C-alpha cells in the first residue's frame, strides 16, 4: 500500500460532483502550497518580498549596538545567505560585534498549522517561523564503509545543539531511517538501517 487517496469535488454553494472517502481527514501536504500562494497573492500582491535584514550601528570598525538578524518569514534563507551577510559586514570594515540577536517576532507564537503531525521528525513537516534557516532542518549524510562495519554519519551543519546516534551498518542493500528526538535543550538524531557497500551516500533531512 503506497498511499491513501481521498477526493471531494463540490460546486461552491452547489451539489457534490464527486466524492471518494470525502470525509476522511488526511495530512494536507503540498496542497497547502496552493492555498498559501493564493492568499499571499491576494493579500500581499505579486511584488511583495519576504526580507531578512541586518540591523545595528557601526562606528569605525566596531558595532556600537548588538547585530540583529530580523526576519520576515523568508522560507528560502540558507547558511549561504548568512555567509553573504558576513562578507558584507567585513567589506564595511566591521571587526568587532558585541552581541548577536535573532529577531523572529514578525510572526506570532503559533509554530504549527492545523493538520500537521507534531511527533513526526520529517524534514517536510517543520515548524514555521519568521527566521527559518535551511527550512528548519538538519541534513543527515550517510556513507558506506566496510561490509559489516558501522556506516559513516555526518550532520550538516555540525552544531553543539545536535547530537546523533549511529545504529546503521554497511551491508548489501540500502534502507535508512532517521528520527529526531528532543533531549533536553538538544536535538538527538538517531540513524538506523543499512547502506549498501560501495553505494552512493544517502542524504536525508530531520526537522529541528
């Protein structure tokens, strides 16, 4: 069984044209993109941009205020963008920053839309936020070693906030499972299964 299909087609203020499991609730998945895009175009317009801004005062080569990263919900923000910010500051001659502040108050405190499964660790079901870096995920890279030995597991980016546990070996086929579990203030990533000896690396994403 590969999936579950439910269809409900109805004329607005009119009759139902077709229904198959029409009352069954399913995870909204990528269908939400259609509703989100329509809402953004209607209420914000086609020229709206989700900006991420650096704020602070510079005097000489020093910042006299904390450096604030202020987000407005850009879903495409990545580590490469932060590197470009850093290079722009260096080009301005900044050599000293007293503190760094991440401001995500542009959004409210609701991190989960209706219908999303909070227990899941999938990188496709991450919490929202005004500052979402790399889609609020950490990348898990699994590489084969010698047959029967533990596989190599790398987390990208490495972080003191993330630990991982390897329960995966190099074998004759590739079957990889990964979960992200909250452990106090940290995220513990557990990788299980097997990866084929001599095979290509496997890349997966776990939500933070």
